[in-house]
């Protein structure tokens, strides 16, 4: 066993955003040395790692040079140079999840075709290389309105996804490779986080339910446990393990799913890293998702994924009418509410719908937690200085 603790061992993290920052809480707990790289010189991770550098995560040489300084490399964002990761793996740097896993996930068209090949249930789709090709398919009746349009690359936090109901709406879309996906009538959006260690130990977290903002297409609330039947819970967790086995990933894999009106479970998409749907676990779980990711990539025994108490996570996003230096209005008010813990990510500038933090509400009574969560959402405002 490698001595990770209070030693010369170095963990490298590609990306210095809030996910990395929350992972660093756990490396601090274990006294593990960390190197972080991010294009933003004021990235949230900067205050908590041992060594920070500024650099382009898509630049081959930058990623190679950074990776050669560490013993194990992980990432908190998918937008990294895959060829550099492959080269580092050849040189003996352990990279988790592996470049080959990320390669199947980075492009949503490749990801969807992967599900099809491995008989993983997902919504019907077609991949188009250009907008012209998509329009031609609609005119020929190969694809039908309405449908869900997704950019194959670059989408995040609700960006790069649109429900298209008219030909006029297509004109507003960027001319890029995309997916046209059948609109699925679903009753719940669910997610399961799967942890898989380097030696193959696998654990799943309880199914969570996600409520989305109607216009921003961002998660507003994550509810754990999901308000679903036990049979649906078992089906979702089993499917998540099947997805994990297909990808052969190491670390965390967040599997987002639809529960249809007929209680079928369809995989929407995955993220090979800690995920917004697992933030509740910091306060609610025996082992939070960030500690679990570390345990998995360092091949340590995986922790207990059970919840100690019901938890709801509320995203704190920038007010749609504000841009500039951030102010958290009424934060004292929400901190007076029972079971409320705010997490502020350390981004100095706010803009409409930018993720600036989250709040966890824990309560033995999930319906009471949901009521408090609504109160939190209506009370705190992420605005800019006047």
C-alpha cells in the first residue's frame, strides 16, 4: 500500500473549480499533497491546494508537464486534453478515470452511441454533424418536431440543450455537431452516483430526485432519498452499476436518468467525476462523494454510502438581472433556519445563472426539509454590488 498520508505522494487535479475545492477539503482531512491547474488564476481551488498553476487544460504540453509532477492524476471537469492523458498513462502516471473512459463521455454523440452498443436503455436519438444536415433530416421526415437538441460538446449547466418545437427555433441554434433526441414523457429526473475503486470495489449512493429551473434548465433542488417506489430505486441503482461496468471507470460516475410514466429507467447522460447531484452527501451521508472519489482513485476501501438523514440541496446561482462583484443577500436569514448549511464556492464575480454556491438542508422529515429548501430559495439572493 502506498503511503498517501503525510508523505511525498502528490495528487494532481485538472480543473480548479468548486468541485476541486470541495475535493480538497477531503485531501486536507487526510493530509494528502495536492497540485491543481486551472486557466483562471483566481480559481476556487487556489486557496486550498499545496501547489497551484495557471494553464490551458486543452493544451497538450501544459497537461503533460503538469501530469509529470504528480503520482496520481484526476480531473473535476471533462474539458481536458485526452491525448495528453493517454501519453501520461503510457509514462506510468495513474490517471483516474482513465483517458479511454473520458474519451467515450466527452462527446455526447459518442456517449449516446456507446449506450446503444452496450444495450443501455436511453432515449432514441440521431447525431448530425451540421445544422444543415439536421434541417435536411427534418424536411425528409427522418426526424420529427418536437425534439431535444443537444450540442455534442461544450454543454454544461443547462447550456447546449434546447427543446425544439418549430423550424424557426432551429435558426437560432449554433451550426455544430448535435444530437436530436426524442422527447421523453417522464415523471421524474433521477440520478445515481456510482463509486468504483481501482481494484474493482463498487458502491452506489441512494437515488436522488432532481427538480429543474423551468427556463435555465439547471438543477434547482436535489432531493435524497428520491420520492419513488422501492422497485424503481432498485432498478435505477442496478442500471447505474451496469453503466459503470460498461465504462470500466475508476472514481465517481454520476448517472442521470429519466423515470418514464411506465416506470422504465432511461439513461440521459453521465459525468465521470463528483457531481452536483451528490452535494447533499457532504452533510447527509456517512461518506460524502468527494471523500469517496479520493478513496476510489487511491484504491482505498470505499466508505458507507447510506444517508444519516434526509437531505435536500439548493443551488445558489447568480440572479438573472445581476452581473459583477458578488453579494449574498439574506445569507444570515437562511443560516437561522434549522439544518441549513451554505457552501460558497469563492467566485468573486456573479452573472446570470452562474453557479456560485449551494445550500444543504438536512431534516429527519423530508417534506419539512423540502419546505425549508423552498424558504431558502426564496430568501437568499445572489446579486452584484450596486
